[in-house]
C-alpha cells in the first residue's frame, strides 16, 4: 500500500527516530521498534539507512514493513 499523507510541510521527518537513528548509524541499517500506524491501519517497523555523497550525509532511505507480512514469510 502507498500513502502520500506524510508528504507535506507539516510532517517534519527530521524529528523522528527512524531519521535520526539512521543518520547516526555510520552506514548500518537501523530498525525502529514496532509501532501502530493509524494512516495505514497496520503495525509496522521501519528500516532506514543513511545516504552519503562521498563522506557528506545527504539523506535517508527508509522502508516501512508491515509486521504481518514478515510473519507470513516466516510461516
């Protein structure tokens, strides 16, 4: 599922753990604790990694995973 509900000026992603933890991770993947996303109506976890241009940090790539999807793969 895709939502653009978070693609707006009010959603300040710099303040979220998934962004700040990835920025501090020195290139390693960073996972959030499970959380309930009301927009998606799902329990999820996010995996984020920093993006670098040479040695300069320029952003974060994030994948949000539905926990029930992970449970289905394990089953």
